[in-house]
C-alpha cells in the first residue's frame, strides 16, 4: 500500500506519493483548487486508484510551535475528506517546507514562473519523505 503526502493550501494542493515499499517519495501533481467538492472528489479518486492506505498531510505551525488559522483550515479540509475515505491520516509539522522547496528549485535554476507551478508538489515530497525517513529510522 502506498502513502500519499499532501501540502494543502488555499489555492493549490501539492501531492506526493510513496513507492510501494514506503522508502521514497515522488512528486505526483499540483492540484489547482476549485470548489471543495471537486477537490475532495479528485483526492478520493486518487486514493482509490493508487491504493493509498495512509495520508501524511503537512500541518502549518508558527515558528514558536503554535497553530494558526491555516492549521484549522487544513484540519477542516481533511475532516471533510475523511467523511468519505477510511484511511489513516498523520499530521506532519511542515514548518519551512515551502522555503526548502523554493531553495531547491532556485538551486536547480528554475525561473520564478516555473517554480510557482511545482513548489507545492516539491513541498509535499519534502513532507512525505521526512515522514518516511523517520519511520525507516525506527
């Protein structure tokens, strides 16, 4: 079974998926947000098609460790998703993942326009890979 990684934002959702052995994370896509119902349907379809057993979703935190308004939005979105799906959800501290993704893309010499198209997907890869690394270290 595979693990899905999500970086949920107001405009886009970065999506990554693990290999079948749960060792590596690969960027899958960036979902442009439309209507909540359509966003949920696309994720439900993806989970079913890819036989996903667990979702690791980045949970935004402030630098002092507290949760802000965006964290509540992410949890609300995931609660709506779990009304239909029966998968395990793990919330993962996503502090600085977008910064790390931007840095990686800048080092790869991508233009600002191209970075905007893939930064959320790369952030989802970082979230999922950090989770997989912790699990393999245990």
